[in-house]
C-alpha cells in the first residue's frame, strides 16, 4: 500500500512532535523523519504498528500550476508482515493520514 505526503507536512509533524525543524533534501531524510513520527506510540495503534515491517520512501516533484510552482512529495510504501490483516493495514495507514491532515 502506498500514500503520498507533501514534505511540508512531514516537517511540520516533526516540529510538533520533537521540536526540531528538519530539512528534507531527499528520501533518506524523509525516512528518518518518518521514523521519528512512527516511534510515537500515542499516534498509532501499537498492535497495528507491530505488523508494519518496513516503509520505503521515494520522492518526486508535483507541479501544481507551472514549472516553478511545485511541491516535493514523498511516496510512502508500506510493507507488512505476511499475517497482517487488510483491516490492520488500512487502520495504520488511515491513522497516519489523519495525523498528517491535522498538521
């Protein structure tokens, strides 16, 4: 399962949770920031989080209206343990998206 998240939302989330102003230059930086976000047990259901095996992060530029008006967007691909149910996968991703939408 994959979702996309604008870099600004990830930066705001880390600022809110950790009080650190991160600069996301690439997918590696975004993965590090996402690790900081996911380790906060109060954000997500711990049972669903335990079923998450890995998150692969890649980046691309999304052009809104012109070549100069763009946002860096990170594509988050979630890999779960084989026995993870569809419900727990959706619950974790939905909780993470809701968190980013509140930021």
